[in-house]
């Protein structure tokens, strides 16, 4: 029997990467990154991308596969993730999905929105609207969509509205199914921590990013087309540092802005996961990561043996 995939998600800074790393040691696994930003080369510090040593010890798939000038979406992720799973399984290893981009998990596990190709003319028109105007228009045209997407994420709001205007259908109802049943996903874990603890970890992570050279990295990325990439420029951290480099606010104000945005994002992630992943098992992050990984690995191995 093939080694079934194991899925691990959770809010940013909750500690899922370290847990996935330890799981791979116990299960002879390989990680499939579920992160819309880590696919890009150069976006290292701001995405807290695993370093070369870590990736050398445990193979990571779908990391550093694109230049900034290339586009990427959930549909392409689903295809590449499927290929990665088959490759990992063919070598007797365990695919361990790890990341916080919920829509990528949804695309792979539940299906893809059957959406039309983008319209440059319409995108240009939507690009001139404020986020508040976009949200109001989407709520008017497709109220069901408002409940299912992150209304603070301008890119997703624009795309949802674009689909509605091009098809005259609510994008939340346009879904083609992969041959997967969510009832057959026994190992989907959502890692969580107490809110106060998560906020502290977020603040510490932001400080470390600046210490490691986030400003210098962003300055370099600007020369390679960061602002032209509609996805990457929206990444929390890079967007605020770009504003700082353009003279908007002090360094300390920029740090605080990133901390606030990240806290808000982590809260929205938790809400979204609860609403979308009814089949997910919520687990508390433990201080002893090795022990927690060992416990999950034992559950997994027992399940595999019983099949």
C-alpha cells in the first residue's frame, strides 16, 4: 500500500515547519511546501523559507521553483503537488504537506474553481478601485463569496470579482472536483497555540527578519521585478518594506506595521481554517516538538499497518 499523504497547516508562526521537519525524520518523509510565496526564488527572509541546510537534510518540494516574473496560482499548485506526491510515494517515502496557504490545500484536496481566463482590460479597471470599493461590489454581485474568501486580501477579492463579472456566476459555486473525498483524509492536522503566545512568536519573528536583513533583501528584489509581480508584492513584510524604501514611514513604524498586519492575518487564517476544513484535527503545539512528532508518527504508522 502506498504511503498516504499527511497534511499540516496552521496560522503563521505557529511552528508547523519545525513539526513537519521532525515528522519527516520519523516517517522517512519529504515536505511539499504549501506556501504561495516560498515558490519564488529570492523571497527568503520575508517568507521564513527553510535554509539550504534544512532542505538538504529533508527534501522540500515546490520551494524556489519560480522567478519573480512568473505567475503561480492554486491550479498550478494542485498539478505540481500531485506530481510531487506520486514521485515521493514511488520511492517509498511519505508526502508531508506543510504550509499556511489554505486555498492551495483546498485546490489539491477538494477541487478547483472552474474559472475563466483573466481579462487584462477588466483587471486594469479593477486595479484602479480601492479595496473598499472592490469588497462592496463583490458583496453586491456575489454575497456568498464574501463568506468564503479573505476580504482583506486584495488579490483574492479582485479575482473573485473578475470571475463573477466574466461569468455572471458566483465564484463560490464554480467548482470542479478532483477524485478525492474529504472523508478519506485521516491525517489533516491544524496546529494551534494560545493567542497571546502566537502574538509573541509573531513579534519575535518580525524582529528576527529585520536582523537577518529583510530591508536589504527587499531592496535587491525590487531590482528583479518584485513590484511587477501582483502576487509577491502583496506579501506581508515585503509590501511594507517597499513602502518604507519609497519614503513612507520610519523603520520602527514599518516593523510595527508588519507585526500588526501579521497578527491580523493569523487571526483570519484561524477563522478561515475553522470554516473550511471541517475534516481537520485541531492540535495544540507542544514545546517538545520531537515528542509530538513521534506521537503523530506512531498514529500514522499504526493506521498504515491496519490498512
